[in-house]
C-alpha cells in the first residue's frame, strides 16, 4: 500500500477498517492505531478514514 501513488487518485484514498474493542484494549495497541492513522494521512496522503469498532456479539445481534 505504501507504494500506491495516492497523489494521482482523484478524490483521494479512502480507508475503511473493522476492529473489535479488544483490539484497542491496551495502550500499546491504541498507540499503534494512532501511528497507522498518522502514516495514512501524512505519508500516504490519505483522504478519509473510517473505523467501525464493534464486538462480535453485537454483530451477531444486529445481523451484520
């Protein structure tokens, strides 16, 4: 992904991610997410990012 020429893409690059709350349960993992977001915008010139953070139980309830 880091070799993608994002400056050549009209409208920018979108990033949609699904994560469970457990993935962000530690400070270390939250810092990793922060670095991922900074890299996406600052180095890869991302345009939009969306994170859906839901548990597996919730997904089962709503049927997603």
